[in-house]
């Protein structure tokens, strides 16, 4: 929807509010016209229901307002004596129509009493605001996220539960305005879509306190996502940006960088990448033993048990094995006396983004576009920038389904049928990769990540569990940092016990 369409919709909603509540305003001693005036109507309503004025703010915050507005309906009925469970459920499930019905049929007969005497009302209000507070935190500050795949092993493990900060890069205002709070694209258990595709707000982001940096681990909406439900094959469908599946990868190149992968190693602007602490890169290798010294079962078990090399797969009709190795483990295997050759496992050729001749270990060079760049289109970069121009950059203010069409004919380019020689980039882009380099579907396969798809930065592991149970050494550790991980679980529990002990002591002393 355009800004004009949203303004008209906002005014219409205020008129509907006025038509459905003006007699309540009159009965409470307010001029009926105030029920129709934007902002003033909610300010007056807070006085009518005897609640703080700042409650009205929650009615204007996307997603949070889906909880707040029904709460205001219920509160309005309660101060006019309509407090039964039947009244409560009718107000909510008729989407406010029951409030309008009472407004015209019973409002003048009802007794207005703004005093909240019922303990149940207080408890209900506390519960509602607990949910609202949780929704605000989840939507705009911190969101929990579980690692579903092994693309970042051994840096982040399957079963790690992360806290993802939205404040670092700036929280997005939800674009999907009608959605179930605190769930993503699917309602748990019933596995149904959790949102309506219309109406959509334009992309907006509150400024963060840092930019996406090279080698940051980032949670983002998967740009290529058209699946109805993650991990399940289905008919491709359009999904709003903020309802695309969440991915977590390492940002290996930021906007303005040039990237190339040679023999599995990433080069940025011509220099090999230097990774921060707690980065554990893995590659798949084909390990071939000497003819006279094949791997024995005891040798393989020693690699598993003594050196923590867990992924070892035999190759068919061969003495060779495929092993997933960090650089440290690669040296261990190289030092074995029976090794003949070790070479990177090839893969991905024909499926790579930008050039079908590239593969997962040899890719590029490519340029990562940044906002304001004037991209001069050539037959060579056409496959690289086609999706940016067609899908990701905005060409209208309405955020409709983007169906622009970029074509190349006889070395010339046409956007929606009109000739185009160069294109001005409208937002920053990033190149994301998993640390488990041979087992990661990432930007090498589906391309750039636009900034409007960035969700946040993982900062904390609050729980971690795997096949062997809870990984206590990872619980309450930071995602990034210097040196080995340090768990803050024990200090946290100690401080918690001190707090509760001191609180209990103060209560006994006062008694």
C-alpha cells in the first residue's frame, strides 16, 4: 500500500471507531465528536477506561496493536458494567462489532463506573500486558532463534538456542501488519500460515547502533524463500519479506567488497580473509590412503574418539574416505603415516549463483553492490545483478509483489521493455556463507542478501542441546568474543539466589 492509501485507511478506521463508540463517549461526559478525531479519540478513551494515557501508544505499534485494540474493547465494556465472559469473548471474536452493537442498543441505559474494583480485571490486565511486553521485546528488541541446520558447525551447533539482537542493526517495523504475535510464518501444531499477505507496510527500520560488519554472524530472511513451510516441499508462493524463512550465516563480504573463492579460501578485495576467534571453518576432503596401508576400523575409531572427527564417509568402490575437517583436523590427517593424497571435495558446479562454471570451492570474482552504486550492465554481470533489479530493489512505494522483468537481447538490456544501460542500487547488499563450507546452502547458490532482509545479530546462547543431552559448556555463553567460550550460567544462578535471598530477608525484616 502507498502512503496515501495508508492515510486514507487510517482515517476510515478512525471513522469506524467513532461510529461504533460515540455513545460511550457521550455517556462518560465527553463530546461525541472526539470519538472520530485521530489520536484525540484514544487519548479520551484512556480517560474513559481510567488507564494511563501512554496505553494508547501500543494501539499504534504494528503487531502489538493486534493485542492492544481488543484489550481496549474489553476495558471499555467493563467500565460500563459489561464484565461477563460472554461479553469479553463476543467483543474479541466479533472484531469489535459487539462493542458497536452495545453502543447503539444499550449504551444510554448502562451505568458508567471507571473504578476497577474487580481483582480478576487486575489479573487479566496484568496478563495481557505481560503478553504485550513480550511481543514488544520479541518484535523490536530480542528474538529467540534455534539453529535448525549444520551450516555453521562447529561454530554454532544444531540445537543451539540463540538470543538475536535486533537493536544492533536496527529493528524493522513489521511489514506484515496482520499476523499472529510471537510466531513466524507458521502456526505451531496446526501448521497453518500465521499471517495475511495484505495489507503490507512499506519497509522501515529504526536506526541501529552498528552496521553489518565483515565476519558478523547474521540472522536474515532467506531472499530466495518461496516455500510454504520450511523443510517441506510445496508449490512455490510469494511471501512477504518479514515472513520469509530465517537463516543464520556468516557475512563474509559487505557492500562495496569484491569477493573470490579460490581452492575453498575466501579472498576479499584480493586479500585472504582473517577470521575472528571462535570461527571453526570446515571443508569436505577426499582422503586416499596408500595402496599398502588402507584405513582400518581401529584407525577410523581413533580419528573419531581422539580427534573429534565425526563426519567420515566411505566412498563406493574405493579405499578413499570423505572427511569433514577444520584446518586443525586437516593437519592431524595429513600427519598420518598412511596418507597418499588429500584433496577438496568438488561440488555445486552447474548450480552456482552467477556462473554455472563456478563451484563451491572456486567462485567469482564478484562485486557486492552498495547503496548508490551505478551498475553498468554487461553480458558478464547480467546474471549477477538480474535478481537485484528484478526482485530486491524497490521500484514502487506500495511494496506490491515485485514482477519487474530485466532482459538481454543482442547485448542490450531492457527493464520492463524500456532500454537500460546502467542501474542505481537502492540498498546495501551482503554475501553470506556458512562456516561448514561443504554443507551450506548460502549466497554461493542463491546470491546476495539485501539489507531489508536482515533481522539481527545473534549475541547469546541461552541453551544448547544435542543427541547426548544438554551441552552445559555452551549454555549462557556469548556467540562471538575472544578466546574459548566461557559459560556464565553459574554466576547467573549465584546472583539469582542472592537476589531472592535478599528479597526474602527484607520481607521478613519488614514483617
